[in-house]
């Protein structure tokens, strides 16, 4: 067994026993490692100490249940190992910046800590070869966009430190909140939207400022004459792209765990192994017309590492 396989085994065990007591020594015994070595290896591969990770995964599961107003917040917390309302509220606010009561009242989009797919760091696929990990299917290929595509939507500034690394940062999901607003307001403009294709675009002009700009919108044929003040247009330029296609079982999983895992694989593993970086923007294209799967693509313009400026 490779060392990373032992950690993956422990992550699966944690996921299946989040409502029970979980002890670091027991996890080490399950995978046949000493507690000292297990804890060092776990932190190296997961970027969190064992018990901190367990807490974050429990809080992520709690989020899934807090929308159920028929269950008391305290009961939800007790189900996932929190010993009191005060203990739970403190952990929740430290992690997400709001109280459980505020979350239940407003239901904002939140970033939660994903269960990592550690094996993805050790598998390198060729272009056009699918990679199946958990419930996610990835495929990376090169595409040429002959004509620019025009999208109309909303954009906002996002604090880099509060959103990256993806799948690990916690707090309010600012891009997710922007998507909610876009879907509420798009009906107010007379735009010829292609409702089957939407795009999220991240671009940075000065990373030293600690922010990036995020755009959320839909594909249009023409910019409407009565465009509202808050709406902006963005182009996906023509040119050569590296495209990471991601498929998941449903749209909710696609835009959370699958997008996070796929993005980390593309930017953290695949591109560096091919001596590539990218221009300072990336686009997420979502396809809403597929009946049997949820599908999206990450589009980036590649640059050789030695040519990066």
C-alpha cells in the first residue's frame, strides 16, 4: 500500500463515521501506521490536522441539514458530535463567519471543506483520456474557439484568501452568491439568453491587491439596448484553450465538490506536469441541457512556464 492509499482509506472511514466518536489512534491502527507517522502524513496530504479535518467535515454535513427547519439546531449539532449549543455555535462562526441561526435565516451559499481525492495528485492522464475518481469523471483536451462568445451577467470582487485554495477555504461563497443574484435578476432584462449555456469567469489584473474579479452570466447573441446598469458583458475570446471537462451525478455535486476537485487537478497537477501555466483568467462553462448527467468545462489559455511574465 502506498502512503497516500492509507490516507485515502482513513478519509473514507471518517466519512462513514462522522456521527460517531473518531479517535486519531484508531485511524492509525486501521491503516497500519504509528499515530506519530499517520498524523504527519495526514497533515501533509490533507493540509489539516486529523481532528481539525474531522470537525470541518462534520460542519460541512451540518450545513446540509440546517435547511430543515423542522429539526432544532442543537439536535443537528448533537448528531455530529458537538457537545453543546455554545460549542457548536463557536465552531460554526469561527469557520463560516456567521452563526447557525444567521445561516438558517438567510441560507447564504457557503464554502465547505471538501473530502479530498488524494489519489488525483498521483495520477496523470493523457489528453482525451477520461479519469474516474469517486463520483467524478474528468477529461482534458485542447480546443479551438473560432469565434468569441458573448456573455451577459453580473460581476464582483472576491478576496483571494477567502476562496482559495478551492475546496479548503471556508466562509461565504461569494461567487455562489453572485450566481444566485444573477438567476434572480436576469429575467428583468430583455436579453436573448441561451438558457442552456452559462459561464463563470475569474480574472485578475493585480494579484498583489489580494482580489480577483468574478463574472457570472449567460450566453447571448446580442447585447440588449436596455441593458441594466449592474449588468456587464464579457467575452470568451477566440483562440486555443486547454479544456477540462467535468461530469458528476447531479448539478449540486458538479458546482461544489466536482468543480473544486477538477480545478485542483487541472491547476495543481496536470498543467505543472506539462510545464504549462495559464493567462490570468479562467472560464467555467456550464451546460444545463444534458438530461442524464451534470456537465461543465474549465477553459484556460495555456502558456509555457518559461514564457510567463
